[in-house]
C-alpha cells in the first residue's frame, strides 16, 4: 500500500471513529435518548481504534500488527452491531445486556417509599 493511501486510510478511520463517538454522545446528551447497555458496549471498539491509531502514529514499526488489530476490532464491532439490530428487530431474544436505563424504573415508586 502506498504511503499516501495508507495515511489517508488511517486518518479516515481516526476521523470516522471520533465522529461516531461524538455523534453517540450528541444523541445521548443533547437529544436526550437514553442508550441501552449494548449501545454503550458498541462505543468501546471506536475508543479502542482511536487508541490503536494514536499508538500507530507513535510507533510506526508496529504498523502491520496494529493495522490488523484495527481490522479485528471492527470485525467484533460488526458482529456486536448485528446482534444489537437482531434484538431490536426481535430476531434474537432480548438479553439482560440490552435494557435501557436502570432496573429501578421497573419498580413502582410507592414500593420505594
């Protein structure tokens, strides 16, 4: 891979990962949508990729290993996203991992008093 294409690829992945994290926090904090636990788990690969790319920019000699690691992280992220969509579309049974908010919302407020 030529150096120019390689740099563009790395910076594009970095930019898109940062954008995805910022957009997720925008939807949560500004628009007020409460994320479920799987939504929160889906942010972890982006944070990992940002960390890996920063490490890659510092340690150029590890580029093959770190670039492969980025691919693995995105592959895991892809399967996590497919699982999440499957739960939302009721293809899979909902697990306790995918529940918005805390379980305290289920309890009646009078029971707590």
